[in-house]
C-alpha cells in the first residue's frame, strides 16, 4: 500500500517541521530574553543580539531545508496517488440493462422493484414528461426507467450497510 507510506512520510515531515519551528521560536524567545536582561545591565549593553536578523536567518534555514521543501510539496498536492478515471456511461448499456431487467419473471421483477411490470410501466407513463427529468446543466442523467428501477429497488432493501454494495453490484453504479 504505497499511499500509507506517503501518508506516514507526510506525517513524519510535518512533525519534524513543527519541531524545528518550535526550536527556532524558543531560541528567538531566549535571545529576546537575553537582550532584555542585557538592556538592564549598562556594562554589557554592547553585546545585544539582533533578534529580528536572527529570526530571518532561522526562517531562511528552515525554508531551505530539504524536508521542509518535501513537506510543502506534499501539502500542495491534493491527492497522494493519481486518480482513477471514471467509466463513461453508455446509453446503449442502460437500454440493454433495462431490457434484461424486464426479461425477469413477474415474481423476480416484483421481488426487486416491489411492484408488477404493468404498475411500473403505468407509473413510468405518468412521470416520464415531468420537468424534473429534463436537466440541461451538468452531465446527462441516466434514463428515467433506469432511475426508477434503482430507486424502487433501493426502497425495497433493508437500508443497512450492505444496501449500497447491493445497488452497486446490481446497477453497476461505481
């Protein structure tokens, strides 16, 4: 699992980066405290440390550190691994699926969809011209029959954790 190694590497770099920043902050605070003490003592006034310059030098050292550069590179990357492409939807595949679904016996169809084929087709005729199915923006929707089959099958399932997996397997939704 290469992504785990990347995540672990990222966390290690983040921890090292945070530790280095904390050390640098503590050093700057210590030097500022020394400066304050020195300003109180008139005899040692000439050995003050320029904390602004030192802070600038430390910031440069931290940003030029190879671990810090790797950390910034990882932080600017949205995904650790390349994204898998999506399978293009096939209208012919949807039509073939619907036809195959309607070839089931009346009992099998009713078991899946929870209504008879006649009832299903009557419902389809009632809603097919509704404007909700006429979406102009974004990617094209699946056919109305396909959406009805998926929804009615989903409504007839138990609703537990297996439900989504069953729908993905039956309707090839992934």
